[in-house]
């Protein structure tokens, strides 16, 4: 959605707006939220501002997905960013600018969501529309906390807005289990309130189910890592994905590339919209200079070579593009092609992931006894790209993770998949301590409820 030119006059003092570099996030002086969100127009404007915050370069507009790939084994630094080098080398410092900006952007979005939730109930307007806006805010609050949880472990869960120097400005870190519980509570509230379908650039009831399925998968994985029983969460994830697959309007696209080259497609459940006025930096950072990009990050040979030779996904993702001088070709991650305008949508939830969650949950619940259902789910995704699987091999989880890697690369999954399945250390040859990012130094210095003893081990 288009960036709101007057957002600082609409939202409150704690609303954080990123500069174009989005490595310099500062609070913007503004009027009080009680004056800003007083009617339907103010509430809807605040909602547009909330979506806009997720579009930040420090968040979904660039760093969330790029940092994920650099931390895993699918992306490599090809430019000059020393901050990115720390992720690639798994030697992240707590004052890393990308870490601080991601943290700040996510909590800035949380604060905006909190203001919508707090102010919205008192607005006089159509009840269904009002509830829908508030439900979208609950969803986005849950999503932001989940993004933080995946990468930092237990984090503060902010459910009260911060205005100036008032409010809950020093929240303590919670345990992972406490954060999971609060995320699922927020999503349950969103599910009750969202009844209006506005297209895949907005949160829908199906998007709530899809995100809840992802959260339940991660929650079950976390319990399993700790030698606890996660089957109830895997069952919930399976039930949710089955509902999305069987009962929603979404269908897998026949051609893999259509997901990324057409904003109007049948597979994407929720994505962020961009334009030349409100651009993301994915293609610019992932494209070499010969294609008009910055050439900061590229894919690894390991990722390319992991695909089977006849996989149509590989043919699309790593295709050749004419260079600017017209004298040759070069490659980039073709999921993001609009280097000039940055108007590629950023996909957050799509149907293929639901099938892949189904496959993993069937295995977690029934083991090889669920082989038929596992293969059916995997092959639903493979069907448009490559011949079907007939066996899960000697390591079924690796088979499932490989399929997720080939289908979802550069969509923000690989690193967290390796971590949640306890395979990051062995796959990447890194310390267990390196599987979480450090709590930003600024947070430790300014939050009186968090000190160095609360820092993640190894930092």
C-alpha cells in the first residue's frame, strides 16, 4: 500500500517511521493517540500505517528475508556490508545495525497495533468494519512477536501502547512458551473479529488460520527439541492446514513463476503490496550491478546444486536476464525482479506452505505410518515442478525440509527451519549458541527490565 505522507500527524509519539535506509529508526513527534484515532477515518488510516510499518526495509522490505538466507546456507554476501557479513559468519555483535533496526521496526509495528486495538473499540462506525480493523491489528501484533520469537527466543510481549515516556516502556523478557501462548491468544481473537474479505494485501480469516498453523508447527518443534511432547500442537497445525487446503478459495498455481510475477494469483493468502513510491529493496539488493542492482547478496552454489536437474522451480529462480549494457546475461533470485521500482510483492503466506506443513505434521504424529499422506502432501506441491516422490528416504524430515528449501527459498524460512528442527548446528557447522540472534545492545542499555544477564548465551 502507498506510504502515508501524513502518518506522523495521524499516529502517536511512539510510532516509529524508518528513513529510506531504515537503519536509522527514530521516534516522530506527533499528537496524542486519543486525538488521532477518534473516528472511522482515523482508525482506517492507522491500519494503513500498520501495514506500512511491516513494509520497512529493516523488516519485510528487505532484511527479514535476507538475514534469514545469510544465516542459513542459501544466501551469500557478495557486496560490502559488514553487518551482513556477521550473519554469514555467525559472528553477530549485539550492536549490529541490522539487528537493532529489525528489533525496532517490529516493536514499532507492535505499538501501532496496540494503539489500534486500544482506541478502536470506542470508535462509532460500522461494527463489522471496526471489528475487522481491530482483528487485523491483533494478527499483525501476533506476526511481529512471532518474527521476534523465531530469531531471538523469548522476548518482551507488548500488549499496551507506549505514548511518549508513559506506558509499559520497560517490559521484561518472557519465556518462549509464554510468548507462544500470547501469540496464539492474539490469533484466536483475530479469528473471531475478521469477517470481511479485502484481497490478499490484507489479513483475511484464512490468513489467520495459515499463520496459526505455522505458529503451532513451530511450537510443537520447540517442545520436541526440549524432549517434550509436541503432538497436540502438530495436530492443531494439521487441522488448520487441512481446513485451509480443503475449505478456502485458494489453489496452487499451475506455473510456479506466476506466484511471483502476478500480484493477482490464486495461491497467495497474504502478501505486502509495494509500488514505485513505496518500494522494497529485495530485487535491488539481490541483483548484480549488471542488472541494475546493488549486488549485496546472492544465492549459494549449494542451493543451486541441491535442485534436481529438471526442477522447474530452479529454472525459474535462477534464470538469465539481459544485462543493462545489452551485451550479455546475468542471474538473480527471480522471485524478485523489479529492481528499478521495487514493486514486487512480498509473500508472507501461501498455499504451498500449508501442504508442506501438512506433510511434516503427518510425520510428527504418525511417523512412517503416515507415509501415504506425507507423500500426497509433498507431491501436491512438486506436481507443477518435477516428478513425484515415491519414497521418503532414510531421513524423512530431511526430505521434507529439502522440499521446503526448494519451494520456499528466499521467502524467510530456511534458517528458522534448520533451527526449529535442531539441525542448524550439524548442517552449518555452528555453535548452538549461534542459533539465536543477540538481544540488541540498545535494548539492554535502555530497558530497565532487561540486563546483560538476560542476553542470549554466547553474546
